[in-house]
């Protein structure tokens, strides 16, 4: 078998083992053990909200930011949605447009226009914008699998980070420099994910990426971003420990990492696994390393919640408020982004569909851009959050 062929097969394996597939498998496993647990359902729970301010205004009043992930296509094709974004958000993040495989198919052939449109829009309207993401095993362009080897991997990383981070230098609030580098189920003592980067460059690829990003964009806050950090389960606990170990190592070696990004893709059917004491403790441990924390991709899947919309929306809203009221208590948390603003555009339609095929309702606004109880829940959490300023 040729070397090239072998490499692409290995890449396929790594990608197959990747976060999303793993997450789904784990979620299914937990579900079987814990069938239809709506133990926290409270039909009398109060989601009332005072005043007319948007989520962004409420966040800002506490020295926080609120924003959402979006795509260039939404901006150019959906004026109503754009109005909703402008009303609710003080921060934006490209859902996909800044990923390596969206910017370039070939090395050195970058197409920045779609992502540039998002940055220009944010600037025009005085909104912050985050960068997502420079190094992620799931967003490598085809050319990577075809041509990169352990001899050329460092140069490939260097060229990519320099090209992209310099292009946006000074314009971004923060960069997710490395995404999802931890995977305890891969059974390494350091808890790192077995990815092409790890295989080619060893564990130090992570610090290399942060150094390159700091050099290319000295103003952006540099973030390590990961998922499954939220619940009191063995899987999440292993990931919390591995992430902490990684962050400690980076800090002890003076690597320029400034914040932890917690994706927070929550599950409305797993909310009984929220353990406030444990989560607060983890956030404190991160803060004690001198790091800020951003909730980067919050949403609540309703895939296993009852079909009835009123009940479903209450359970989703409960998940939002219960989670945010814990994390916003931690002063190191500086802002929250949801992974989309309206159910009109959510990755969960494809990634976590309901068995009954009904439309999913995971975000603050419904498909008609009307606020749901999830909106109230987020508003309430900001209103009750301690002030940062
Ligand atoms: C997802 C996007 O929402 C989808 O549109 C895309 O097909 C796959 O990626 N963690 C991340 C995000 O860091 O980049 C992922 O976004 C969701 C999980």
C-alpha cells in the first residue's frame, strides 16, 4: 500500500473517531440507561421577565456579552433574521466560515470573502466578533490528508495560522485557537485526542498553535475550546480533568492562552445531571489558573423531550436558566454565545433530529423569530447575574 493511501485511511479513521460521532454515541448510551427522565419538569415554574431590553442589552448591563453563531448566507439572504441578530446580539461568531476547510481547499489558496463579510458586518454595526477556529481535526482541508506528513505538518500549521490570523489581526475579540484537542476515551495518559496533529507533531502542537496565533494577532484573546464539560457524568468528569491538566501545562510553560471556551451543547433530557457544586468548582479551578471563561456554543437539544411544544419549551428553558445561573455566578465568565439565534437555523436539525421528525426547538427564538421561553430563561439569567463592572 502506498504511503499516501495509508495516510488517507488513517485520517479517515481519526475523523471517524472525532467529537461529534463520539458525542452522539455517548449520548445514546446514557439515554438507554435513563429513559425519559423529565424529573425536573415543573409546570408552575416562573419564566417571567421584566422590561423590554434585548439579551445583548441585559448582558451588557452586567459587563458581559451575548451573541450567536451565524453564516454569511444568512446575512445576505434573510433581512428579518439580520434584524433579530442586530436587536439581540453584541457579539457574533462564524458558525463555519472561518474553518480551514471553508477558507481553503488547497494550500495557499484562501478565499476570505464570505468570512470577511461577517467581520465587516460586525464592524459596521459596532458588534464584537470571535474567530472560530484555527486548529480543529474536523476542519482540515482535503489537501491536508493528501499531502501533509510528519515532516511538513509544522510548516502547514505555521502557514495556515499566520495567513488567517494575520488577515484578521486587530479585528477579532478572540480566537478559538485549538478546538477539541482532548478525548479521554483515546486512552492516553495526557487525555489528548489522537489526531493527525498529535500523530505528526506530538502533544506540543497545541502550544505551537498558541504561540503562532499570539505572534500573528497580538490583540486577540486566545482561547482553548472544548465540549462535554458540563454534566456530572464519568465522561464529562474525565474531560474536565484532562482539560484542566492541559491548561495547567500550557500556563506553566507560559503559553499565551487567555481563556477556556466551554461549548455547552446541553441536552434537555440530561439536565438532572447538572451538578452546580461540581460545575462551580471546575470553573473556579480554571479561573485560578488566571484564565477567563467564555460559553461559546450554547444550545439545548430537545431530541428526547416530549412532543408537546409547551412542555418541550419549558424543559429547554429550564436547562438554559439552570445552567446559566451557575456559570454566570463565576466572575471569570465574560460572555455567552448561543450556537445560532433562531430555530430557523440550527445545526441540531441535522445533527440531533427528533425520532418523531418534528422540528427541533433548541434556540432562544422560534422559526418565526419570536422569543420563546428559552429567551426568557437567558434574559433572567443575565438579569440575576452579578455585575462584572
Ligand atoms: C458545526 C456546525 O454547526 C455545522 O454546521 C457543521 O456542519 C459542523 O460543525 N463544535 C464546534 C463547532 O466547535 O464548530 C461545530 O459546528 C459544533 C460542535
